[in-house]
C-alpha cells in the first residue's frame, strides 16, 4: 500500500471517528442533560465561534506587529490570557 494512500485513508477514518463522537455528544447533551434543540444549537454555535474568528485573528496578527514580533508576541499574550482565565 502506498504511503500517500494510507495517509488519506487514515485521515478519512479519523474524520469519521470524530463525527461519531460528536453524534454521541449530541445524544448525551439532549438525553442526559435535557437540552432542547435550541439550547443544543446555541451551545454548538458558541463552541464553534473561535473557528469563525480564527481567520480575522490571523489577519490581525500577520498585519499588526506587537512588541516588534508578528506571531510570537500574540502567542505569548494568548498563553497569558489563557492561564489567567483558569486562575
């Protein structure tokens, strides 16, 4: 089997496995926690919000240097904000 074909097959398998886990999560949230379809949709939308903002954040970090660095300073700032959010 070609390594490239094996890589593609593995990627498709993992995507399918992730889809199954999302399905199980939806049933858990609906059946066990009693979320309504509207609540489930709102929670899913809230969870995907960072992926919607990601391109805008990328444009900002690429075009506006912070402390003389384009990416390192933004990574450090994100790390500090993330650490502070848990403490």
